[in-house]
C-alpha cells in the first residue's frame, strides 16, 4: 500500500503511518533497526530496492531523505507498508528549501523507539559522517566511495573524518577477495612473501583498500599496478614466494583463477560481483564497529598530525597599517568588496566569512558603502561566521548580533544566503549546533575544499585576533585545536567567556582565497608580532591561517608597534 502526502509535517507522516498499519495489519514488532538513506543523487530507486531486499533479512523502517535545496520550502512524503515495503515499512521524505536545515528535527519523530539507527549515503557522502546531523545520531554510518565523483579523493576525506562506526561499501566489495587471499597465503609451505602486488583500475577504492589490508597484515609494502579498460575492483593479487608464485587473477565471467606453485592446473573459483543488496545486507549483519576497516583506512592514507600543514606553502602575509582602527576597518572593507566583486564576476557567487570584535564589527559596518562602490550584488553573496558564542539568539555576546544593525540589515541578501550558527534558542545542544553548521557548510559546497589542501571554498575570510593570539574560537594550547576531522566543532571551557562556542577548524579556515586578519589597539601588539614570527598553531593560532592567494593583516598603528620594533 502506498500513500502520498503533500505539504505535510513529520508528525502528520507518523500519524498516517500508524493509521495505515492498523488498517492493513502491518506491524513494527519485528523491526530490528531504522535505516536512513540520504539520497544525494538523481536516482533513489536502486538503493531503495536494495533496502527492500535487505529488509527480508533485517526488517527495518526505511526513511529516505530526498532533498531539493533550490525548491520552495516544503515537505512531501510517500509512505509504503505491506507488500510495497518488503518486510518493513518505507517513508520517502522529499524535503525542499529551508526544511533541509532541520533534518534532525524532521527525522526524530519517525525513528523506531529503542532500535539501532543506521545512516547510508549511497553516493556522495559527508567527509566526516559522525559529524553529520543524521550521522551523529547513528550507531553505524555507511558510505560508498566507489559511487562518488572522485572515489580516491573521497576515501582520503573519509579517513580524515573517520570515527568508530563508519564503514564503506568499497570495503565490503573485497570481502571475498580477502577470503581468497587468506586461503592462498596459507597454502603450504607457509612463508612470508618476498613481494606482493595488487592490480586494478586507477583510483579504484577497493583496490586501494585491499592493498592497504595486505600491507597491514603482512608488514610489507604492497605494489598497486594500474590496469586500463577493466571492470571495477581488483583484477589480480600476486604473492612472490621462495617456492614460486601464488597468483589470483580474475577470469572470464564471475570467477577468479588461482595458480599455486607445483600445481599442474589452475583452480577456478566462482566469485560473482556482489549486488548492492548483498553489500548492504552484509553491513547490516553486524552493527558493531568494523575496527579493521578503520585500521586499513588509516594505513592507506596518512593523517595530517600537524595543523601548521594547512597554512604552509601559501603566499606570505602582507601588512596594511592605517593610522586608526576606523581607517583600518574602512581599508579592509574596501578590499573585501573588491574581491567579492571579482569572485561574482568569475564564478557567479561569493562566500564571505565575517567576524565580531571591535574592529570586526567596524569592518562589517563599513561594508555597505564598499558594496555600493564596487557594485557587489548582495543576492550573490553568502555570509558565514568563523565562530560563534553558544548563547541565546538575542544575546549581545553573539557575533551575528554585533554585525546585524550595521551590515546585515542594511544589505538585501537573498533568502537562505546568510548562515548564522545555531544558538541555545534553537533547542540544539552544543554538539548538535556544531554538527548542523558543519553540514550547512558541506551542503553548500565546502565538503571537498575543506578536505583537499590547495582548494578554496570561501572567497574572503575575516578573522579578529585576540590578545593571546587566538582566531575564531581556536585558543592557544586548547584541545579544540586538535579536532580537525569536522568542519565545525564544539568548543568547551573557552579561556575567554562565554565558555561554550562553535568554531570552524584548521582545514576550513585555510580554505579561503583571501584572508584578512584584523587587529587594533596596543594590547594586540605582542600577539601580532608573535604571529609574524612563523607558523605555530599551538602557541599562536593567528599565525596559522593563510589564504591561497593572499593574506593581509589590517592593523592600526598601535597594534603594529611590535613590528616596527622588529
């Protein structure tokens, strides 16, 4: 039975599901989990069919989130129970416009009580699934790098944002190859191979993971050989041993040919490619974390341990010293508007990060005039914040309140292009607010640049510099500095009140074409001077944010005194 609801709400969907179960005798008693499918591509039929087949083994409530961010705000739903839903029930939510900004609120009423939650991204996935709004409420998070637009790059980003409970179907695709490899390796006489090689298509994530697994298990370097014009997945695996060569090679059809030293004839083993249903069902059989996958992913790609890496290799900063705070703010605003105009001309839109503080607010107040002088189209500008204090929405402590009267209310920004960080008034916790803002950034196109050094998402990033050298809410020697796997993180125990904040992280702050560091007053002089001595994120965070094209310090004469002495 299929029922469609237009312009509805989550509570109305839940009520209708209850009515349908009562009418048609369906039940949720046998359901063992809630499976959330986040549809990021054009086609949801294939993953939905896989979920229906898997439900016969794992009865589930399947919730499909099919989003359209450009459409007029609203929510449509399709409910399937009985024969049309396999051994469970299906809800397809077609969220439009601003509804996408509250996915957690949308999903919560539809979750099965006291049942595990699994979230699956069949195509493009967030780089840090655990920090995604839906991923954060899930025990297991399933991605599929193979189906993404750049599989190898996707795996690298997933490694950066990995958390226990993550898994990827590229790993599940080599389960049978791993079994065959273990069997072949243990063929007598068992000995450590002199060399190991794996062959497959260039950039294939399953080939990369198979090689990393073998290297991790054997303690050897494993060569990856590229094969052009072949199907996806591993094409061969070769162990060179003292007694000869052990080789596994894909044969015609769904088979693997195994060659062993001393054998006159090769063995042919059926190894059909796993269907999407089989891969999903395999993942759902075990809801405990797949720690081996995490270890293999870590072995395949090195992690950036030093935050200074994000700032290195970029143009050296320049200084723009003005006679007063007001003059420095006007100069910064003029440069910002000029660069936004260039960005809109080149790419059709621009992304600006604003900041609070005395000089940050003064710069924002000067932007309306600068927008007019440089003919910046405000409808093409997105506005973001580098950090925010987690307090009430109307609190004067919030950075967005500081720039509201002089900037936000004087410019006709397009609906949905001003992106404030959630406040305590939103009903979210601090962690949820950080996850929501990270998702908002990723959903707007920042996901890849934030995880790929040398690419930009923001056009201009403004940051105020504290007397201790902090920027955003990344303070000297504060543990929040080390949380670089997500786009935005929760900061607790801030040394500067208020103690709870949301901050962008090192890779995100370093994903801007132009960076403007703002400082004014004699109390900032020492921090400015120290930041000019070299990149040192742990001790002087202000030293460690740089633009891909330019970094400019906008200073008044008082804050620049340390530079003059140097």
